[in-house]
C-alpha cells in the first residue's frame, strides 16, 4: 500500500486507536483492583506509555515483520476486532437497542468497515477528523458532574499487597491498547517530518489528560463498592446529569461512542490491509471481503456478558505480549541482523 500521513493525521489515527471502545469501561476493573491507588497507578502507566512511544520512535525502522509475524499480528488484530464488535453490540443492547437482533447491529458495523476499507486508505484516516470535536464533548459534559464528586475518595492510599500494584498497572496500561500501531504507521509519515521531542510529549499529554480525567471522575463519583457494579462508568455518570436540550444524555453519548468505536474497527481493518498487502496480492478486494465476512460471523458467538468479560481479561495479557514483548524481540532481532523496514515515499 502506498499513502502518506501528515503529523496531524498520524497522531489523530493513533489517538482514535488508543481511545476507541475501551474509554467507557476500563475504569471499572482498574479501580476495583487498585482501589484508591487507581489514580496514582494511572499516572505511572502514563509515564510507561510515554517511554514506550519514545522507544518506538527511536527503533521503528527495525520493526520489520516477516511472513510469520505478519500473520501473528493479523490474527491478533482480527481477534481484538471480533471481541470489540461483540462488546459494542452488548453495550447497544443494554442501553439503546434492546429489541434489535444481534446480527443486525453486527452487520451494520461490519458493512461500514467494509465500505471504508474498500476505499482508499485516506478515507479511513480522514473519517476521524470529523469525530475529534465530538469525542471531546465527553470531557465537557463530564464537568457537569463536578458538584457530585466526593474528593475524599482519593485518599487514603491503601496498599494491601504487591499483586495489587501489578494488577492495577496491567489494567491501567490496557487503556492504551493499540499503541503498537505506532510502529505500523510511522513509516508512512512524510519523510521531512520529525516526531522527536515536543510532538511526542504534546501527544502524550493530550491522551493522558483525556484518560486521567475519566479515571478521576469515576473514582470521585462512585465508591469502591459501587464502581464494581458499574461496567460502563462514564455512561452512568452522564446518565445522572440533566440538561435541557436532550432528555437522555447517556443515550446521546452512547451513539457518539458507537461512531468513535466503528472508526476504531475501520482502523484495525486498515492495519490488516497495510500488513497483508505489503506484498502485491491477487484480487485484493476479495481478500478484504473475506476478512469482513469472518468479522461479521465470529462476534455472534461472543455476545454474552460473561464471555466478553472473560475474553477482555485475557486480552490484558495478550496486550502485554503484542505491545511490549514481541515488538522488543522483533526490533532487536532485526537490529542485530541489520534488517529494516522500507520507509514509504511521501
């Protein structure tokens, strides 16, 4: 595939990948495990995330995927897309579309992704531009809940066991799921553009503050015992707010989250394309069609709360493998061999 990214397009793509889908729900397992330490552990996770993207920026040229690792990552991204589509249907059935058949919602999501991925790569990339102002409405309307916040919930910082820290960091870092896409799209950045220094720090601050506010508001709005019963705390907080221009603020934002999440699924599909079509293949549109047919079938087997929760917990460990372990192994193995990926022409 041949396309180029501006600096703004690159960071927007990365922001949507990292925040899409998990934004409304990751706070619950994080606070349930970490208790009052949640906000402190998320600060540490933010530092780890920043160090990780600095590492990626320095060594991205060595992230060359041979055929085996191409398939490993393609299966990983496909699996994530399957679980996330099942989760999206579950959330929609719980909040706004309880009577709609599951296959209808799944088919709608997959058809939108198919349409975008049969188009030029720029179609998927630029869709996120329209979503950006709407996404930040979450922060604006969360501010309505400030009078209801209980600031005493931040303290005391209770430390029971080292496992609490490990699990808490695991759930914190999971918020940045998809950050390995940095390595996939970095070679497509226009050659004259430099990301070191201020651009990386500025991006890190935006995504960190965006996430940190959601953790703080969840921790300040609910008690520890309450948050364990709330699978989508951000939506619940918005549901409790009253405004004059819309009757149910939560439903309004569920649809925004749905649009945001569908674009994330599109980007996972684009990532599949980028890796799959590194080498020229026959009938590319048929390949994309088969991918989306499978994407429409597999989620139907997982649309159940208990199954989704079990798989989501398992994804925490896959995330560590595919974001930290495998990239490090691949990068240093290729650096030792002197093998680099080819930077794309702008």
